[in-house]
C-alpha cells in the first residue's frame, strides 16, 4: 500500500491538472448555459419572505435593499434596533411589501427561535435566510493576552450563522427555501492578523458544504465569498458597542478601501435567486486555490514577498492590557469597564445588553412598520 500511495502521489496531481485543462472549455460552456437559463427562469421573490441577520449596516443593509427591489417581505434582524428603523424606511421606498424589524442576538439560540417563530406567525413561511452577521479583527495572536475575545469572535462568525439556520431549517424545507451565508476568501486564503476570523470562516464554509448534502436539495445553500470589501467594518467605524457587527476600537486607525458593497450585495441576491451554489467576488481569487492545493510553497513565497513591505508590526491593543486610544467622536466613546468584553467575558450575568429579550407577544419592541402588513400586501 505504501508503494501504491507513493506512485499515486506522483501521478495523480499532474494527471488531474491535464484532465482539468481539457475539460475546462466544456465545463465553462455548461456553466454558462446554466447561468443563462437560471437568469431567465430564476426565483421570483415578490411576496416571498426573507430574513436578514446583521442587517443594520454594510453587506446586510445592501442585501435588504436588493430584496426590497424584488418586492419581498423583509425581516431585518440586528442588535442595533435604532439603525434598523431607517433601513426599513429605505427598503419600503425601494419596493419592499412590508418590513418587520427585530432586535436579537444571533449567537443565542433563544433569540433565534424568537425571531424565526415571530416571522412564521406573521407571514406563515420563510423563503430565504440570509446570514451576514460578522466580526473582524486585525491583531496578531501572540499579542493577545486576554483570551476572552476569542470566543466572541468565534461565536459571531460561526454560531451566529449556525443557530438561525438550525432553527429556520424546518420552515425552509416546507417551501424549498434557501440559506445564504456571507463567508470570505480568508476561509482558505491565509492572511496575517486574521487568524481567528479565518478559522471561523473556514469552519462556516465546511459546515454549509456538509449541510448541502444533508438537506439533499430540499433547501438550497448559497455560499458567498468575497475579497476585501469596503464596509463600515473595514472603514473602522465600529467599536465595542451594540451590534452584531462590531469593530475593535483600535482598528479605526486602519484606513482600508475595498470593492463596492453594493456590487457584492447585488451579486449575492442575484445568485441566490438563480439558485447558484456559490457567489464569488471577485472570482479571480479562485486561482490561488489551485496554487494552495498543488503548489503551496509557491503561494507562501509569493505572500511573503508581497507582505514583506507592509512595515513593522503594529501591536494590537486588543487583549494586551494596553489602553485603547481615545476617540475624538462622541459616538465612538469606549463603553464602561463593566460591559467591555476586553475586560471580562460576555455572559448572561455580566452583560445586561445580552439578556434574553421579551417574547413576541409581550415585547413593545417587535413592530411592523407604519403601514399594516395586510394593507401593504393588498
């Protein structure tokens, strides 16, 4: 067996590349035909029900607008309810049949059950579940001395997608619905200062790849991967504050620019309505996947040369015990010590803003917009 494996190790990689080269034109033609057919006969989202988590800003907000243009009923979920009111008004102006907003923490199964149940009670169905809640970081692992931030990153980037999917899956099966997940190219393309984020996204992609086989076509799965996107997160507008999408305060110093969030959101929604299993933006990143599989050393050498000019290491303030930089903007003031996850873990007992919200029947915060749903449908 060792001899057989030794021979296959030498023969299979180049043979596979040759076969792929010959099959590439035929595969491209088939994919193009499928894309054209699904573009003309894709899913009509009018009067369909779409739940969007992490909808208070960035990619989630733009996805809400794209579904609104398709005249869907929207359920916008985020922890920053105050941000959702303005977005809901914009969505109605773009054509959304109705908009339900709900404040919830997607890393809590109880909160996920609440807004899924609320949606089913109101609309009677769930057609698309779009998971966009995400939390990035730009610190070196060896510099983090407070590991309380580690589970926070993993919770939001992984469990914040798994819990809503787990709860919504039975309802999605009833209508041949679809789950859309916002992943990242860092799930397989390693970049420095993003170790935990990359690990969470890799776990996320593998989870949904496996789920795709488990549901056996009863529920569609669209995995969207992107490169550097110019969102509020990359722009450094978020800090340790309310919201499923947060940014460490020290990252406000990073002035990053990226591809258009609007373009990526449009591709995600179009791909989901066509039934595409993958949405990639930009798609040329895929070539690096071949290098990683067949010539990993070349990829490592290339990255080391490219990243060698990035300058000296900048110590991260997260988890190192060093004070955060003071903000010049009133809306960016640091939270009190008692609520900062940098000082203590976010637990039910230590963080009042993570307490379970009221049930839908008794909560004054769960509201449909000014126009009743029945009137909007008519």
